[in-house]
């Protein structure tokens, strides 16, 4: 382990496990430990008990032989998923990882859904299904994908909300519907029973059917339009992305990424996509990476160290999460104040806020640099 990795481990940072011999290591696919454990009081769009049930299906009604009704089964599956992942962070990590694995940006430079081949888009559902099973530790189903709370559940993924296609073998069964879009920066997951009244009468040549209007309104959402980890390359204007990829070497592309994506969360996967090298993380670190090469331009790169997160927050920047970076150009507070006439008096509220949000490094107060502030070398971040 090199000194940089040792410091990371000592700081309590999540460190990727070494790959097994022969295992293809792709950026983005989460491990079981990668998901967060925060537990809010309620799930968006779902409150238990009292789960809203489809019209015409009475709640709490049991079959004469004591077997649970469809309503009870759906509620039990919802409760089980809620217990496994109250805030949805595990599901979000699994979906993000599956999409990143499909794009395989490290080897292809792709970062948009539209860049995938048709057959690859078809394969997305399988990757999402496997990723969710792995992260939530879901058992295999008898005839469908999962067994959850004793019920067979089929997982269906669509990049478009409402675009799920239901196979004949899932008729009458419970479905876990998953949707995610990098363009929208959101994901959704909900439960529904594939009953006749919820499905369109006609199917495609594989006899798969879509949800009808009733079915689309009958979905019991576990999470609806929850935030998906940001893909900085999609958030940047196309001309900025073109300028990044126009650079000839992986190191130059990573440098350009952090120049142009300042104050945005940049994931490891985005770094891998831009670098297109096996040692893509080396292109960020101290010791010759972007942190060293951009320091002369006043740009610092905050990582997911606890200290870096506190410094970024003190400047009003978004906090980098696990495996994320946030870059920003800094300026000496005293020089910025001097250029403003010796103080903050008479400046706009935004300027006053900028002066007040400062961090002390190497005995000097630093603020976020504005467009008119001169370039100067940035300090080293403490390690």
C-alpha cells in the first residue's frame, strides 16, 4: 500500500477491495458495504402501515385457508424492502453501479445512455437486477428474480418512467419496477401486481405487455424521482466536455476535467471515463497528479476525507461523498478584500457572503475565487 492509500485507510475512508484473480474490475459497481446506513423516519411516497392498495382489492382480507391476500403480500414485500434499505441509499448505489458498468467509461469513454448499443440497453435490466440482489442480499425466486417476504418478485428496469415490459411468466405476480435516468439525475422504484386490470391487452412479439393507464397510477412507490449520483459529464455543457476529451493524454484530460467542472461533484467513475487508464486514480492524487499540477492555478481538489469535506462545506461548496471530488479555485481573502476597496462595505450580498466563507490554510485565510480575482498558487490541503 502506498503512503497515499495508507493515509486514506487511516482516515476511515472506504477503500476498494483488491479484485480476485481474473476478475474484471470496473468502476462504479458498489460492494455491499458501499451503501449508506442513514435511516429517515419515513420513506418518500410510502407509509406503513396503511399502505394504499389498488381500487377493488380490500385491505386486510385473508383467504379462507389462512393464506395472505395479494394486498397483504404486496404490503409485506414493501415492509421487507423498507427494512433492508430505509433511505434508498443501497438501491441508489446499486443502480448507479449497474449503469456505470454498462457504460464502461474507463474502457470506452462513454457517459450517456444514448451512446449504448440497442443490445446493451436490453442488458441493463439484468445488471440492475443482479446489483440489487447483491446489495440487498435478496434470495433467488422460485420462478421469478427474487424471493422477498416469502413472495416471488420480478424485477423490471426501464430508463423511461412507465416503459417497463412485463413477460407472461410474471402475470399475476408482484413486480419491483425500477427506473433511472442520468439526464434527469433521478431514480424511482415501486411495487405493483401484474394483474389483468393493470396491463395493456396487447403485447409485443414476445408477448410482453406494458402497464396501462390504471396500472401506471396503481404503482406503490417506494422512492419516486430520488436523486441519482450526479454524472458531471452530463451536467457540463457539450462544448466543455468536448474540450476535456480533446486533450491528448489521460493526465491532461483529468486536469481539464477539474478545471471545467469546478464546484461540482465528480465521481471516480467520471475520472475513469476521462482518463481511460487503469491507474486513473493516480491522475488525481498528490505526487504528480491533478492536485499538484493545478495548484499553481489556484485550484484545489477536495476528496472524501473527513477534513476535506469540512473544508468544502466551510466554503459553501457541496460536500464530496464517498468516491467523489470537488474542485475549486481559491484566492487570498486579504487580497480580495483589498481589491474591493479595503473591506466588504458597499459590496453586494453575494460578495459579502464570499468574504465571510473562508478557510485558514498555511496561516492564511482563503475564499472561493471569483472570475475577476487574479490567479495565484493555492495552498496544500492538510493530510
